[in-house]
C-alpha cells in the first residue's frame, strides 16, 4: 500500500494560467449582465437600470421630454461609463470565482491516492487496488508504517496502531483479531507488525472530490453580516432614488429642468456603488485565502465566523504538541553512568525507524555518543512487536541491547538471569506520574535505566497564543491525557486553560457553556469522538486525515491535517471582516466627495448661491457629472487587489482598529475623490470633452 504525497504548496493559484483566468473573468463579466442574475445585488442592479435608461436616451433623446443643452453624445458618454461601472463590478466577482476554480484545478492535479493490498480468502495477495475502490467485505493486508485505507475489522494479526486521529491521545494502542479491540478506522496508521482486515463500510465517494465540488461551487450562502450590509446598501439606494427623483420637479419649478442623464449619473454616484460592486468578491476571496493554507471552507459563513471567534479550543496531540513522543532524558539505575544508558539506548534504537527511536538516537548523539549510520553488518534488528512490546539490536558478538515497556523489559531481564531494580521502577513511575512515557533499557540481563519520552510542544506556539490573546481570544486545550500531563503541557504552551481526561460529552459541555455566555467558539478535531463538538462549534476545523464523521461535522477541512492552522483561519476571518468594513467606510466617504462634486455644479446655474459649495471649481455641470462617474467607475477595479488580498491586519483592540480604519479609509475616502475628480475635470476640459 502506498500513499502519494501532496505536492501543492498552499493552494497557490500562481500555477494557474493567469491570462486564461483574466479572459474567463472578462467573458463572465458580460454574462453576469443578465438582470435575473444582477438583481441579487440591488446597488449594481440600479446602475444597470441607469445604463439602460441612458442607452435609450442615446437613441431617442426626447423619450423623457426635451433636455436643453444636452445631446446624444453626452447621453452616450454617461451610458458607456455606467456600463463600465457594472462590468467592473461583475469582473471583480468573476475574477474571485475564477481563482476558486483555479484552486479546484490545483487540488485535482494533486489528488491523494491511497492504495490497498487486496488478499483472497486463502490469504494470497491478489494485487494492489485503489483505496477508494474498496467495498464492504473485501479483505486487505496492512503492514507496519502504512495508513489503514478504510474502516474495518482485524481478522488476523495484532499490531500497534496510532489512533490519535480518533482519540486525541498520543500513545498508540494495541489492536488485534477477536474481542472488543479488533476495529480499526481509516486514516489511522499501523506502527508495527502486519494485520489482515475486512472492510466494513462502502466507499462514500472521494473526500477530495467533495472538496473540489465545494470549491468550484459558485453559489455560496451569504453570512449574517453580509446580509445586514446588503440590507443597508439596499436602504441607502432606495433613499437616494427618492431624493434624486424629487430633484427633477424641484428644478422644473425653478425654471431649469435637469437632464435625465445627469440625474441618472447623480444617482449612481451617490449610492454606495464601491462596496456594492466588491461585496461578493470580498466574501469569495476570503474562502480563497483560507484555501491558500490548504484549508477548505464549506461556506463563506464559516470564514466570517472565524473572524468573530472569542474562544479557541484545541486538541493537545498534533495541535499543541508535535504528535510524536520524543526522548528528553536518560535516567540511569543506581551505580550506572548516564553515558552507559545513552550508549545502550542508542544501540537498541539503531534499527528503530519510528519517530521515538530516531529521537533516542538524536538525544544520545547530543550526549556525545558516537553512532554508525546503520546497524553493523551481521547485527540482528529486533523489531517492535505488539506482543513483546520491546525492540532492540543483537550485535555480531552476541551483545544484546533492548528497550521497551517496563513490565515487558522486566520479564526479559529476569529471563536472562537479571532483575529490574526498584530504583528503575521508581524512576519509571515518576515519569509516568508526570505524564511521560518510560522505556526501560537493558544490556542482556542487566537493567541500565530508563528513557523519558514526552510530548514536545511545538516551537513558537506560546508567541502565537500571545497574539491570539491580544485579539481577545481565549485558548483552551482539551486532551484525553491525565491532569498532570495536561497541566505540564498547558503551562509550557501558554494556553489560558485546559481540560484533562476529556470525553466527547466533556467537549460538548465546554462548547455549550462558552456559547451560553455569548461567545463564538472555534474547535479543531479529527476523530469520530470530536464530531459532535465540531458540529456544535461555530467554527469546526476537521482534519483530512481524520474520520469521515469528523469531516462531515466540521465546516472547514484542513487538507494537510495541521490543526494549528486554525490560528491562521481566525486571522483570515478577522481580515475578511476588516476588509469589508474598510471598503464600506471608503465607499461611504466617497459619497461625501461626489456630493460636493456634482450637486453644487448641477444646481449653481439655478441657484447661484450654491456655487459657493463648488469648492473644487469644476468647469461645468456636465464636466462635474462626467468626472464623478468616471472616478466612480475607475475606483472599482483599483480596489480589486485590496478585495482579493484583504486589508492589512494585525492584532489590536477594537477602539484602536476603529480609529485606524476611520483615519485611513474614512479620511482617505474623502480626500482621494476630491483630487481625482478635479484631475479628471482638468483632463476633460483640456480635451474639450466637457
């Protein structure tokens, strides 16, 4: 059986054909002009209606009565600018969707293919088949180091299985034929021996295929904040429609009717077109950004919810710790030098390719013990077995070095005429009480000491938890380990709290208690016992290597099975919210500038006193209208990169964030249009177009 490695790095869309992506987005921009599609965006639908009105005026100038001083050229120019405004908005959404399709193509090219060794009823191997094709009742053989490709029952053999994907505990368990411990789950790894198992579940289809379908799906649920913002934009649009419609009878009463094209342009300039154009693209881009970390979000709602998370619950194994126990100390027996224990442990581990065995060799070398690159010729490697629970090496001269579980090693030492001293047992007990794993070391029938194995906290986690704390997020570690081990790891990692000996119902109880206090909760998990908690959490990040139940329950799936990525997901969620808020602030601030650009210039011929508000001294009413709507159209593509990559985010308080956004996007949104509209006015005047 073989598991091919994923080679894609972070779902990088740079591998996609950039020119094809742009061409497809341009084509889709025209396809999205369909009013049935565009009506879901009320702001841009109004702009499209304005485009249709000015297009009719270009062909039939007297459609709405005479418009003194205005010709087809002006109506057509307004129509073209409004059409470009809609196309730019459609392009932003189409480009964001295209990046999602490019991500799906990248996933398809890097599909994980697990294979299985199929065997017949007589135990003879029939060949290698894809893991996804396995059917209920088929029998396969799994060897040490291989991933179990599907759920099944062991019918022959016994082995040590890494079930951290199910239980969350770092210590492997023994699984064997018969009894209550014969069931194994797909995605777990066999660490020792060889087992035959009968598949007990039908394939539910490739998980990656389901992820590709999610990524490719253009339809996505709107988040509550996005729905609220859409309602706000629709309300503002309706208000400005009423305002602009009432301006025409007012102008006619004052004796100078306003051109319909100018009123249409005024409406488009005043409604919040910038955020209306980019709102959908911002949400889609949020899903795209988490996918760059190879995390598939099943909806934009999940990404946005991550931005509001108050409590982050993390499994210990594989999240806070590296997931494999590592050697940290050699504890000698009375009268034995530490170097002698290190020497014996090194030789006993020389043929052990497990992470624990390699860590023992590395620690011994740090202690100054020299070691060959491989066991010497003629040496016999004693592989770890679930039955013996020990491993070692017999040198050509007959010297035997071994290591293993304390009780198993006691039996070996006694069988060779020795005895396991009370000091060795006491050292082992002390390590176990502290949450570590003791391995006794012996040379022949002589017990030399104990190797201390422990879970190692991932480097840099404490700093990352500090950053989360600065965001106002409380971190809680949950583990099935005993309280002593949990307390030690929690203290070293720097989490705010921990829950030891946690069962599935304990995780559910914890999440519900947090939610009852009005907090949003994120949870990471990979096992069947995590599924209820993943479903209950506001953000549930399931591991691709985990069980089907966990992946179905979560609203995000990490294709690399690195639960610590939830920290990045939270940051991206906050970035999405900040981006939407920033562009909304910028869009509304723009309206202030466009108000001073258009209204005073349009009405100063009727009410000369309003000329004092024409602070930009625009050349003419027509120039003011054209300059404002040209700027209104150009600012949309100019902000597409910001919508795609997200506003810059760093951990800070809510008040500090509000002040920063108001100064940068609020004040900037007011000042930039003044300068840009005046520059466009000067250009139009120089070209005699206004």
